[in-house]
């Protein structure tokens, strides 16, 4: 049986994929709301919730890795940046998204998990 945190991580990953594979804006936006809500619930568990999400840095789908890295840049900076850099260097179909994520982090506009 999955724990609450494992279930939230699964909801996060599944809905990132639903969003990118969606054939409608409405369905994609609904999926985005679900993974953002899962993230918010994970952060209510503090660093334990963030640590749970970190397993997605190894997910087979690049978009899931990028999204997890984006949310974890403050908490797991070196690991998240390494994931994004690896995608930039090795997966050209996803490089632009990973570059934008790093750019937002470096220029200070990133606000996905501000320190409380």
C-alpha cells in the first residue's frame, strides 16, 4: 500500500504527463492544477515531502524530471541543476524548457518554493 507521500508523488508525475499529452487546454490546465496541488500538499509535510518528490529527478520522462527539478531548485539545488543541465546537453527536444527553468532560477524570478 502506498503512503500518502508516495501517492502525492504519483499524482504529481502522472499529471505532468497528462498535461503534456493533453489534446485540450482545459484538460492540460486541470492536470497542472492537480500536480501543483500535490506539490502544495507535499510541502505541508516540510522537507520530508520535498524529499519524497526528489525521486522524480530520476523519472524516465524528461518533462517529469524537469518539472520536479524546477520545484526542487531551492531544496536540492545541485541535484536539480544537474538534472536540468543533463537534459539541456542530451535531450534537445526538452532543452529549451530546462534552459528557461535555469534562467528563471539564476535571474531570481523563480518562485516555486520560496523559503518560509
